[in-house]
C-alpha cells in the first residue's frame, strides 16, 4: 500500500505508517481489523503477555520484516499470512504423477470464495504455553523446546475442551463455535477476532500447494516413495532427522525447530513433515466440484495433514496425502496451524448491453436482462469473460433474461445482437477507396476461423 508523505509527521504517525496497530479493546479490534485485514499480507498476534493477559494486540504488516522471521515470531508472537481466495478454483487431490506407480486419487475442483490467514509456521510449544499456560509436548529439551511445534495436543484441546472430551455445543460443521477455555476460544476472546480456528482441509491443501500441482510444494514430484532428496529440503521426516530421536534430544532429531526447511511460494514453512496438522473436517469421501466445503457432516476421525517426523515414507508427506485421528488423541507427531477466515468480499458483475451490473457477494442470484435490440435485430447470445466462468443453472448464453449465480471473481457479460432470420455479421468492403463507385456488402454467420 502506497501512502503519501504529509508535510509534518509526528512520531505516532510515523509508527502508524510503518505498522498499523490495533491495540484496543475487543470491540474496537473487531471493527478496526476487519478493515485492515484485506489490505495487509501479514497479521501478527502478540502473545507476550502470556496466559494471564486480558488481550493480545494484533499488528498488520505489508511485508516480511527486514530481519526476517526471527525466533520472536515463533515464540512471543504468532505470524499469519493472508491467502487469496481460490477462484475460479484449484484442483485438490492426488495425481498419478506424484510418485512412481501413483494414480489419480480424489481429484476434484474446489472454489474458496473467501481470503483467509494461515500460520506462517506451525504453532510452537512456546506459543501454546503463552496462551494455555502449560507444556504438553513430548519433546521437552529446555534448551530448544520453545521453537519446536507443539504436539500431544488433541482436536478437543485446540477447540473444544482442554479436559480432552467432547463439548456438545461445539459441533463442526453444524456450527463454528469453540469452547471458551480452548486454545481457539482464548485466542478469539483476547484478539476480538471471532473466526480464529483450524483451517478446513481444502484451505490447508490450497495453502500448502501455493499454486503447484506436484507432490511437493517446491514444484517437484517424488522419485521414490520412502527416502527422497526432494523431500529432504522441504520438511522433517524419518530419513532426514526423524529417526534416532529421544525425548530430551536436540532439534537435529525428532521434530525440527519451526522454519528449518524451505518455505513454499507463499512463504509458509513445514507444510510437509515435522508434525501432522489438525484440520476442521471430519475425514470423509471427497465430493465432486464444490464451493467452500466444510467436510463430512459426521465421522469418526478428524482430518490430519502434512506428514510428520515419525512417518517413514516421503509420500506420506505429499500435498495431497490425507489422514485422520480420533479427536481425543494426543500423539507426539500431531500438532496444528492456526487460521482465520475473512468476511466474504464483493466482486463486480458488468453487463454490457443490458441490466444487472453491480457488486455482489459470491453465490448471490442476480437477474440479468439484455437491452431492447436495435431495429431489425434480435438478441443472439451473451459473451462471457472470463470464458470459463461458472454462472449457475439459471444462466444460458442464448437467453436474453437469465439468472446469474455470482462467482467469487469479476465477470463481464456482453449482449450480442444480430439481424432477424439472417446472418450474424455484416462486412463492408472499403478497399476500393474514395474513388470507388460502390462498397460491396457481404454477410457471415460466424467469426472467420
């Protein structure tokens, strides 16, 4: 975001331009941060006040700080990156090219209509300690535990009940509630932001891939199924440090410190390996093409993604690999990454030669009508840009009155009119120039090849 320099600027304004800060009450945080969230690439939650703090100040940044993401952002602060909506869609699922002898598995198109923030790193042990006040993880070396991912935390611990049992009032996907005493409950209350949660499985894979269609988000497929040098550089798994672990071992074995390997194109670390990451969804059968999926209505296992230090094979850590655990399990290779879904934004529907133009939220039904045709002409069709836009069952390119189901991207419809009962195009040949006695006229039924 570019800002003009005022003639006079005090210390407060200089600070505000560098870093728009909302350190206010929960009510003000909600209104202020909603306006800022869609304009800034990074959101930083200050957890340094610890479990007894009454609020966690939230800061928005336009870019990675000059010094990079230091350990401060893995311990006393929690940094999240804004991810653009997946429009028109991305293709989710496993591909036959992922690794030798693989086959297409669950490929389907997913549209995500809302931007969302997701953790640049997995939530670390110190960050969990700052929010919850305890240290639940298996890897507990005092010299290096703080920047390791938190593990041995259940789905219930994170969003339902730290007593590790089901809260009947918290029932994703029937509702998006969280228990006030859970990690997400405390994060919501102390930031004033009501949509902090785990990512959905679709959000997780979309964020992991960052535009790639390969097994790994580095742009490479695997050449083997177990040990693979291409996996070695993007995340911790059994063959590059997972084995040989002890509870009091260094970060050279077992889980790695957050951010130890290469990030993806969106700057997210450890999406492959280190610890499995909980997602919101019940594990179920993938649907067909779908918009903003919430997962199965019920199930036995909540989805876990990304693979871990404790899994032997590289192909367990692929972008498409999906697993599940009972919501009460507390394993030493299962952690999580925080997410925050932003409110739906409006997109433009532009009607050329008709009515219905405006800004609409995705899925809104919009009545569109072509203008009255010029004398001697009739409505022929709508042209659509982008050409692959999905406009719903109420739209027909050959009908002058249609209903458009608004997608999560800008669309332009142009009404085309033609002669009644005759060819669509009229061509006047002017090649004879100003001295010609006539200009021949021809007609075409379609655009030339």
